[in-house]
C-alpha cells in the first residue's frame, strides 16, 4: 500500500535575507491565489512604475511586498513601513524581489 503523508512534505521556499543589522532571513512560501493575482497584476507595469513613481504607487508596492514576504514559514509578519524603515528594503529592491518571487512560483 502506498502512503502520502502531507505532514512530512517539505514545502518549497524562496529564502530572502533582509538588510537589517541581524540580516533577518525569511523563508517565503507559495502564495495564495489572491496574492499571486495581485502580483501578476502589477508585474507588467513595474518598469512604468519605476519611471513614474508617485507616493501612492510606492506605498502600494511596499504593501504588496510586505504581504508576499509575510507569507513565510517562519511566522514573521511585516508591514510596508517596517520593510522600509526597520529592515532597510529600498524602493529599487522591490524590482528584484517581485521578479525573483514570480520565478520561484513558476519553478514550483
């Protein structure tokens, strides 16, 4: 008899090291359908957003990044403000985080 124990499965992760003094490492996991839909909606517009930034767009991108990074197996949660002010995530970092996360999701 074959057996599949879902409790024993190793979940894939994207490991992200933040810029804070402790170099906090976050093991990001696969997103919910709702979260991936939000990311996919923004992905094609990232280069335009980088050129024409406004406060509302910046806040929205940090908020999306906070939600993605909060989706982790470490039980850590982040706000947009914490990412920026406590963990040192720069605006330009978001343009590396989003594509890396999409690549991670596509590989799984």
